[in-house]
């Protein structure tokens, strides 16, 4: 007597090019949960696709390069009263999470300290 195994159909839906592009463009800007909700896919599917595509969040050094390459006019446009804002309001206004900005400020402080040390040492 032979047993016949039942064939189960996969419930996974294939990723479209639009979804993959959305993931690539927004992974650095949005949380995986937000992307999951927007695309209507499970959170683990987002993490799995990110891993397969080798997508990474932006590192603080990228923020440093971005700010240092910005013109003073662009930076001065972002003057805000941070003390009166929640972190969500801050992210909406500036376009980056507050933690990213704090990391950026710390990175700039370290770079300035190192450059001052190097100038003192070699001068």
C-alpha cells in the first residue's frame, strides 16, 4: 500500500518589482513595521526580503557627508524649536528620526575633536 502525500499550495505571494523598489527606497526612511503595513506583508517577509537583497539602513557617516555637503542656506531652513517637539513631530519636520540627528551630532563632534588633535600634533 502506498501513501499519497497531499500537495499543499504555497500561500506566499510573489514580490512585484514595485514592492521591491518601494522596499529599496524606503527601508532607510521607514521602520520595517511601517513597510509591512504599507505593503500588506508580514513583518518576517520584509526582513527576509531585506536580507536577500542585502539592503542596509544608512549609517551615521552617510548623514555626516550629507550635512557637510549641504549648503548653509539648506541647513538654516531647518531651524526649529526642538524643545517643544515630540520625537514624532521632529521626524516629520526634519525628515530624520531624532536619534539619527543625535548620532550625527556626536559624529561631527568626534570629527572636530580629531581634526583639532591632528592640527595640534602636526603643527
